[in-house]
């Protein structure tokens, strides 16, 4: 592992130095191993690891390329980590979301233009208390995606999207098990949209904090009440008893 880590570090140095850029093809394995002073087996393992986290793209019969390195692509690895931790990992992700999303929304309040406001209101159209929980959660994800995109920071918006996508099961579960979850979500969305339109930065920050804290608080309670201290989201489509 130490040799593999060394190989990863040397490839990272090439990326940081600009010797390798997004879309570049890596030199042949033997040439690159000789250049970096590595064994071919260590280099091969490093390439596999960097492929897993979407830094490199191995194309069989063609070669190995640097990916676009776009934030959205690199954040996909986050999903793999979350799947290993179930509720305990999800609650920590919700904590991170609670820290970041209010700041992104407050920034969006300064930068959002007419098109952004229109897109936000369009995402809310047709969503009622009769909407299914699954559709509501899809709407919720789109609602927050629009706001994050309007913050004007691609790294922040892609990270928030990754966090959001990995907490969908918990949000669906909450909608199925908690009374008035749908009505509360819709009311909170409307309040956030109004505050954004008024460019009231501090109100936006406060409303989003309360909004994203709801699932986290629910999940903590569910974990406390569970005999195992965890929550199984494996079958969110089945409505549990209240």
C-alpha cells in the first residue's frame, strides 16, 4: 500500500504541476513507471485507485486518460462512502449539508436573477400535499439544486448535489413516517423562495438552516428509538407503521 500511495502522490504531483491536464492521455505504462521511478505493478494499482475516484479513465485498448476533473464527477466517489455507513453516515452528511447549504443559499440571494427565480417557481408548480413522497423528494432535490447553482460556485454546488443525492432515502423515509412532512416541506419551500425574491440574505440563511435540519433531527430521533441504533433505508417504498 505504501508503494501504491507513493505512486498516487507522484501522479497527483504531475496533475498539480500541469504536466497532465484534463483530457490528456497518460504515457505508456512502462514509460511512465520509468519516469516516476516506480514499479509497473505499483503504477497499475495507483491507476486503478484513481480510476475509482474518477480522476483517471481507463479505456481498454486505447489508453488511460485524465478525466475532466469537474467537481461533479469527482464528488461521485462520495456516494460509495455513504453506502457503507447507512444511517450513521447519512446523519453526518446531513450535518455537513446543514453547514454548507445555508451559506450557499445566502450567496444565491445576492446573485439570483429573473431566470433563476422563474426556474425556482417552475419547480414548485403542481406540487401539492397530494403529491407522492417520491415525487416530492425529487422536487425537493431540484429546488435545492437550482438555489445552489445560483450561488455561482461550481465546487460548492456539486458538493451539495452529491450530499443531497446521498440522503434521498432518508428524506423519503421521513416523508413516509412523519406526520405533516409533505405540508411542512411545501410551506418551507415557499418561505425560502419568497425570502430569495426579497434578497433577504439573513432570512434565507435562517429558513434554509431550519429546513435542512428537519431530516437530520428526525433521523437522530429514529436512531435513538431503534434497538440497533441504526435505521434501514433499504426498502423506502414500503410504508412502515407509524
